C-alpha cells in the first residue's frame, strides 16, 4: 500500500513537471498525450490502492473474528473442565 501511495505521488510530480516544461518551451511540444497517460496511470494506481485497502480491512475484520472465536472456544473448554476426550490438549 505504501508503494502505491509513493507511486501515485511520483506520477503527480512527473505530470506537474511535464506541464511546467510544456508551458516554458518556446517551441511547442505536445506533451499532453504523455500527461494524459500519466494521469490514467495515476487513476489505475488509486484504484489498485483502494482495492488493497478494502482487502486489508476485510482481512483485519476476519482476523478479529477468528481471535474472538478462539477466545470464546477456549473459555468454553476451560469452563467444561478441559479438552474433550480423544483430542490432545494444547
């Protein structure tokens, strides 16, 4: 996720620099297509970053639920006097 943010910042910086160069040129260079490509790449990076954030949040919630269920089951086993017969204790 951090690399996605860093990449997005670099793309923004490069797009800004290209626009500045384009404005400063005495000879008209058509850098607009390159700026558009950079902005399109930035948009894709932002989309990937959003997908990664959503997946990370789902994993965090799942991990929390698993930990909660583990604590609940452990408490039930301890309240019942240990582990059921046939299952090794851990």
